[in-house]
């Protein structure tokens, strides 16, 4: 339907409608050019819209106030429906320098309470009331900011994988987007939704209100930045507006369009190719993480080995989860690399770790989640000490089944692995409800399902299909197909949550990886097109966690000095805001998804992720203060946990192991990836 300029009681306004809109009630209402705020975040003025004129294919809006005069030129994008590129120019008219913040925003008119998305940083309400982890939550009724609950939030743009804020009501989706930085510094994003109405905005420079989230349960005070304007100073800002249907998947065309623009300006910087990455990470996993006495992969190894020695090894974590942050996936990767390259030490180490895991069945019949030095087998990092989490166990089962198939092709048999995999798959099938739900948490002794909510059990689909193929058991495949129907609701709702043990019922990038892998495997099982559509939809949601651009790191930080390119990195979750490489888990499924759909977007964004994590693999002892083959878990993108531009100085077995795994799996696509 386009746009419509009209008078309201207070002056001119611009209303932007979704292209397919017919009712005229749902729209983005722009009632002013800019709002002006002071250093406390209080609104102290505005630039009203004075005139709106046709500008030969676009619109030109002008206005003036005591402090500013401005114009905004709107152009409809030729390459995407409902997208408008906006250039906002203004001049400061004050006679003396002034410090202000500026906000460009709109109301979202139409029926229904709003939903939100800030890619990688905020999804819908973002945190359930019953969630046991504290981080920002939206509540239409308001709430206590001291408990990180509010009906309005403003954030720094560097928290977002794409600096955009989306809002939905029953009639439409609307979004605003800008760059991470502007001439006025770091930008910001925000929204409000309550009885007074729904609004979204962009801040120049940023503000974080009502409180600031820094990664722990205690919020910090609001952080409001301002820019200093000199008399006569002219500023140009670039931004984008988007209007679409209320379909929950309506974000996808806009994310794709912004990715195309960002990719043209933000280059990749892989330090090496796949072969070298595999060689280095195999060395790192074996040398720094493998403990031959306990036959485990230590979860962490300190970069600083002298410090680690001085604190009696406490810089390392001599624990091993069976999946997720250590264990079977990376043992399989080391085993496979050792077999392929004829390096017996690597192959034997991988097999020994899998032997250890196979011997660690809990009384319930599924794997224990974690082995801890001095304690032995434990339940892991769950909300209760006697709970086992479905995803961790399913992932261990999946990769042990893959190791079995790999070894059988080479004439190697592992009866203990087979028995362990069968025990886990039989358990999953026996706990499955009639609707397909496997549950998310189990009692480690009785095996009873303790928590049904969430998609923590989704990865059992891939595990059961691997088991069905290996053992020739049709009932495993039947359980997987039934589960595919159940877990599709999370994909269609664009809100998949519950994968990691340590962030209870939280939407995470890891949930997206599990959905992509599971639905690709379902499609390969029976070629039902609904599974392919669900895999593609989950992949699109996954890309909202994936950086489209390269962050501007502070000049003197390590990441700036090494020219780290963040394009292709993934936000861990809305709760754990740092960049990580866990998307390498589903590299083979993403590449096969590309071949099935012929959608180059999936190839391009998978290439980005691989290229991103071909950086910061220690090439020799001393490289970025690490040892050869080490890989960190965390790159800090914002003011969460550590200052922006820092890197966690611990090597993590899963980060090393996933590069080793993905480098081997991606080799068959090397000509297409063009790394």
C-alpha cells in the first residue's frame, strides 16, 4: 500500500503501510523528524515535520526547531518490497556548543499486543517469568527494572547481529535499522509497548535504559550517551525502514537485504584454509585438552601455561561434558582426523574418550552429562542437581552413532559404543509423549521427565535417525518423524528455546542449529517437503544471530589490533551476549540445505561463519598469547561480561573441536566455499 502523508492534530505525519495491507488501520506512524534528549535521557524537544513533498520517486520531509533544522529523504528500495532507505541530514543552529542525543522513531499502529526482535539480542518477551536465569525481559504491564523487567528497552547497537529493531502487532510488522556507528558515535535501538501504544526507535548516539545488562543477575544503572554539537555542525545519518505483513517470518526478506548491503562493505579475513585449520586444531585438541590418564577432553586450557602452573592447574578445567562443551562430538572429530591422516595417537585418543563416555551411563539408562575430577560422573549444569538435560545427552548419542558408522566403514567394531547408543535411543523413544515431545530434563535416577517445556529434546530427532540408519531400527525413525511434527511449532513461532544446560528455557543460536540439523536429516530420511521448509525456516531464524557486519572495536583492544572481522560470528544467546563458533556444529547440514534449496544465501552465510572462525586459531606458540592450536570460546562484542574488543584467554575443547569437525566436513565443498 506504500506511504501516505497527512495532517494530524499536531502537524504533518507520515504513515507507512505494508505492501499487502488493505485495511489501512495498521501502519508505521512517523509524527516527527527527530526527538531531542539530554544527558539524563529526558526528552527536551523535537523537530516537527514541516513539509512533506514528492521528490521524484521518493519523499522529502523537512522541519526545524530552535536547535536544529533537518530534512529526510525517503527512497523506496528497488530490490525489496516494503523497504525504504532514508537519508537524514540536519544542522545544529545553537549559538553555543550543546550536548544532546537524537532519536528517530515511529509508532506501530494496529490491533494486538506487540512482539519484538532485535537480532541476536532480544526475541519476543525474551525471558519467561519462570526462567531461572536473569537477563532483560519485556512485560506489557511494566515491571521492576531492578529485576530486569520493563515495558520498554533501549540497547547499544553492538549487542545486535544486525542493528535493527522489529515490532509485530496483529496487523503488520515494522522495523527500523541503521549501522553500528554513525557520525555521532555508537548507535542504539529501542522499543516500547504498553497501554499507551507501541513504538520503535533508533538512537544517535546510543542509550541503555531502563537499566544496563552486563551479563550477570545484577543490572547496572542506565547508560545514556550524548554527542557534542558545534554551532553550524552538519550531520548525515543513514537508516532504513521496513513494513511487512504480520507473518512471524516477515523479518527474513529484510535481514537478507541488509546482509547483501553489509557484505558488500564488510569483508572477511580468514587467516588460513581448511586443511591448516584442521591440522592446527587436531594438534590443539590432543596436546592441550586430552588427558590420557582419565581419557577425557578437558573443557578448558589456560592460554597462560606459566600462570596455570603457578595456580596448581586451576586455570584449566579438568571436567568433561559428554556433549555440548566437550565430549563425543570432538572425540569423534579427533578420531576421524587421526584415521584419515594416519596419526594413531589422535585416533586412539578419540576412541579412548568415546570408550569413557560409553561407560558412563546413569541409572536412568542415558549418559551422565559430565565427568568432574574428584567427583566422577555428574548431571551437569542444570537447574537441579539430579536433572539431566535432553540436548546434551542427544548430542553425545548422535556423535557416538556417527563414530560407529565411521568406524564400521573401516572394519572397526565397538560393542560398548553400540550398547550405549542403543540404551540412550531406547530411553528417548520410551519417554516420548503421544504428541512427539521427548521432554527437556530427566531425573538422572528414575528417568522420569522433570520438565516438558522447551525444545531441549529436539536434537533426539537427528540422533534417532542416525540410530535407525546404523541399527536398521524402523521404530527409531518413527519416533523421529513424530517428533518432527511436535517441534515444528517452535520453528513456526520463530521462538526456539531450551538447548543449553546453563541458560534455562532461553532462546539461543544453539536451538537454531539443532533445528536445522534435525529437519535436514528428516528431509533426507523421507523427502517430505515440509521438513525441508522447516529446515530453511530454522536456518533463516539462525541467521538473525549471525553478524552481517564487522564491529568497530576500540582502537587499542586485541581484536582491533588483529583486525578481527566479526561478520559471520554468532551471538551465543540473548542471555550470553558474546560471539561464538557453535554454528560450525551444523555446517554439513547447512551446506546440504543449500544444495537442496539452491538458495545461495545459505552458502554465503555458512561461508561467512567458517571464514570468521578461521581467524584466531593459534598458528604457533605465542600467537595472540596462546599456544599452537588453541581457540577461545568468547569474543566480546559489547559491554557484556568483559569490555568490547577483549577475548577470553581460555581455550575450549568444543571451540577447538568444532573447527576440526567443520573443517573436515566442509572439505567436500571447498570449491564452492572459495575460502
